[in-house]
């Protein structure tokens, strides 16, 4: 769990950014365009996290309860300004969104789930004039993406939330805890599901998302699995990595066209039964669903998501004893991966150690350089698994040269 804490704390450093795309403006109409409602924020004490209030973003010009999205943030992302872009976007569209911060340290994962659940139910109970629990969505990123399934199931079963419309939208999800196989096979059949992963995410193994997507009992007609790819247009990089929903430098077309647009359409289909929204959010690969702005790579939709990268590509692989569904990972690992140079570097980002898997047990001459080209250390080994201690390095970007191969890695 040490890596878990180190890695996700990076999320809390992000500040709220403005839209700053050099190539494409925001969508001016249709799904993904900004709404016209006036946004207000209700803030009240969080009984599980006294230093961070629960917040409800909502359209103040609507005087009746509105469909509501319950947002579960990434680990460490307990400052709402980090994701105020999507919170404001939702409220401008005429929906409410409940944001519940949970602690990063000093509590267990069970405590975090309880914090989210009780925060959501308190908001729904105390602000019933704003929140319509008959039409709900559960939206989450990373830790929150995995948690959304468990919390949604509890609210569907125990409170009948979503009786007139319900969805789950999970992005770059981490492990899903406290959800039994029976739970997973007994979701309400009218639940809509959109699962989204990012091709250059090296944090969370896509197998976690694939496992839940494959085994949840939601019909294929009501669920889709989306892969977002990185693109470069006119020298500007649209990086589809773990931080897409919380872009630190600026919101750009990747956020609006690969995230906000799908969320907007999913709400319209779920809450208003608009089939145009279904064609965009759950279109099974329709042109309206996958098309990105000219020059960017289109989204890829799967009904049977493939395993693309080895588990060593990720900081949090599926086969981790933290994952209660670890035994299901073997069912997803039936593909053999051939690495061209037979050398695999992991994890990236790294903390105390950088590992090099040496499949052919060749002699490796290893050098570590900083970004200025200064050599920090040098060693050699022919072991099958080579361990390089980097705990003494400062945070930053480094390069590992192994024989004639150079790999970039990040030290946290």
C-alpha cells in the first residue's frame, strides 16, 4: 500500500485550469457544449472528514429537484477546485452533482467507502429539494471509479435510487472493493454503464476495468467500453493518461470530446430517454460516439475489450493482493506479450526501486541519467529480474540506458 499513497497524492497538487486548446474550440452546440444554467454551490460539514466540506453543485434557476450525479474522486483528489471543471459543467447542464471528499491518510479503504456512501446519502436526505434520487448517476475516477460500482449497488438495492433512470460512468478505475460476485451479477437491468480507459495510463491496469465490465450483468445494449488514445495535432500533445479528467495545465479537446461529451449524452439518454444520447454515449461504435476532432485519433469502442499491455506496464496490476478479484485476473491473461527488445521496465512512475525484467538473461549494462545528461549511477547484471535502488533520487524525470536501449521514467 505504500506505492498507493505515494502515487495518488500527485492529484492534490492540481489547480483548476481554464480551457486552452490551440487547435479546437469547445463544442459550441450539442453534447459536450456548455449549458446555460446558473451554478450555485451548497457546502456543508462532512461528518467523516471535518476539514473538507461536502459540496453540491446545482442549477440555481431550477426550483424543483433535478437528476443528480454522485461523484467519487481519485485518491488524494479531495479538493473540489481540482475537478471544478466537470462539476460546473454538470450543473450548467441542469443537473446536480454531489462531491464528497474522503481522507487520503489515517483511514482504511472501507472507511473511504463509508465516507462516500454516508456523504451521498446525507446530501440526498438533507437537500431533497435539490436532489432527485429517482434519476441518478455514479461517476468516478481511479479509486472513485472502482468505488462507484459498490456504492451504486448499495443505493440501488437499499434505497431504490435510480428507479426512473440510473447509470455508472467509471474512468481509469482502480480495484473495486466490497462487491461480491453475487452483487456483480445482480445489478438492476436498467442500469447504464460506460467504462473508459486511457491508452497511456500506466497507473491502473486496464484488466480491473475489463473484469468488472465483462462480469457485470448489465446487457451489452446498455453498456460500452471506450479506449481513448493519445494524439498530436500541430505539435500539441493530447495525452490520454491517468490524469485526463484532472488535466493540470489546461482543459483541452480531449477533456471535452472524450469525457464531457459522453457524460452529457449519457445523462440525456438515462434521464430523458433520448435515443440520440444513447447513440453518442452507448452507440456500440457509432460514428457519433467515436468521432473526435479532425487530426485526433478516434475513440475505440469494445464489446469484448482486449488485453493490450502486460501487467508490468502498470503501477497497480490486476494480480495484486489488494484486489479482492485477483483470482479473476488469470481469466484475462491468456495473451502472450512479446517485447521487442526483451527488456521490460516497471513501474513507471517509480518510488524506491526501478525493476528491469530481463527475459533472456543477457548481460545488461545499466546507466541512470538525469534530464541534464549527468550519469547518476552505473551497474551491470545478467539476472532475470534486475533491481535498481533509486530511493536516494530526487523527484523528477530520469533516463535508464540499458545497453543500447534508453527508457524514460519518473521518480516520485
